[in-house]
């Protein structure tokens, strides 16, 4: 497909699901990987899979709702690998509650993880990419960001994924001219 030898990829929410798949796919193409997640035991399993492919894998336990964790992860990755070429903002989730019963705390938690954390990761890792004049950022959104789904009560998820799509458009327009592309997936 394509060759990522010499590239460094950071994937959030890489302890399972799509994040794990992104990490393994990029490693198979030659990238060295850094995985950021809160679930330490699952993170180590994924790291072992990546290392079995002959790639380096850095694990950084990170709570994406805490800016200091994101800054620490950025410093750690740059210290270990010297750069960041690719960021996959995959981490996300919803509270899954009917809107009439939805608490402000649940809303704030969904926004903190899916939108604020994504923006902060984009900004912090993007600053490193800007220094190098190269970067690829992929923000995982969802078709649910474009409309409602009556079968599952996740209005919070609809809102944040729509926000991710529009945030990505703004970041893409701003950073394309300096060698950093930002796209939705």
C-alpha cells in the first residue's frame, strides 16, 4: 500500500476497537507507534502486538480529559522519537442517556473527551508538526455527527461528532499552508 518507514504515529484510544486497528495498520506499513489510552493493561497487549511486527511502540497512559496528561504525552513522544508525523485522534465515547434525563455532568464529560481532548491533542501534537513543516492529523468522527439516530439516545455523541467535523474543517484550512493536513475519517 504505502511505506511509513521512518514515520512516527500517535494514536489515541488505541487499547481496542478502531484505535487498535489504526495502530496495527500503521505499524504494518512501517511506522513506529505511540499509543495513548487510559486502559493500561489493554494498552500493553496492543503494544506487544505492534512490537511483534518489528516496530517500536511507546505506551503513554493518558487521560484525554486532562490537559497536563496530553502535554506530558506530547513531551514523552517527542523525547523518545524526536518527532511526530501522524496523529490519529480516535478516542471517544458517549454517555448514552435519553435527552430528557441527561445530566449536565454527563454532557460535560462527553464534551471533555470527544471535543476538548481532541482539540488539545491536535494543538499540542500539531505544534510539533508545525516545527517540522510536516504532519498528518486524522480526526475520527462519525456519520452520527451529520444527523440524529432515533434508535439510540446519544444526542451528546451527535453533537460532539458534528463539532469534530467542523473543528477539523477549520484546522485543515488554517494548517494546510504550513504542511500539516487535518482530515476527518
